[in-house]
C-alpha cells in the first residue's frame, strides 16, 4: 500500500512540475510576443525596433538624440519608407549629420521637402515654413535614397530625415 502511495505522490509531483514548466514557458513566450511599444514610434509604424530601423536605413544615431527621436518605418507599394524626426540641440543634430557623413551643401527652401511627409507625424507642411535642405544622398550599396531637411531657426531645432527605396 505504501508503495502505491509513493508512486502516486511521485506521479503528482511530476505532473505539477511539468505543468509549472509549461506555464513558465508560455509566460516567457507571451512576454516576447507582447513587446512594449516604443513610445518614440509614430502610429502606423511596422513594429520594428528603432535599432532595427536604423540598421535597415544604414543610419547611426548619436546618444544625445536617443530620447528626442521619433520614427516610423512603413511598408508601401514601392517597398519601405522610414521617417525620423530629431528635435534636439543644434550640436546633437550636427553630430548626427557628421556620424552619417551628410556633409552636403545646404540650401533654404520653402516647404518643398515635406510635401509627401505623412500627416500626423509632427512633420510641418505649411507653405510659409522655410527649411534648410541638405542634399539627397543615394547609397550605391543599397537602393535607398536619404533626404534631409531642418528647421534650425527654432530654440530646439528639428531635423527631418526621409529614407526610402528608390
């Protein structure tokens, strides 16, 4: 009789341990699937992380811009488009430009850059706005076109970056 009771208890312990292991595994998998949404991502973003989006665009972000950046990577009929908005100090914007080798001549234009920018992403589209446009950069190793424009007259300037498949 005691042998039967011991066998039953062992079986119960094995079952409890198996159920516990399966539950913990399910919780771990669920936690990975339900990632916290990045507050810096705009609505409609494809869910990729900022680091994955920057890697895709072949861009680097200086540490000083990590808290101020907003971004979205969105699939479209031509492939993928990505937008970045840096609202930070002029020095930090210069670090971003230098880090990514955007040493192009700059010209002032009225609103030409942001015509196709997504609405609601904080991108200005007023005809009265003047932007400093930094020449486009076509990456010959990947079919990506990078366009940059900034509103540098504000106390906290903005740099707008658009990256997309050509």
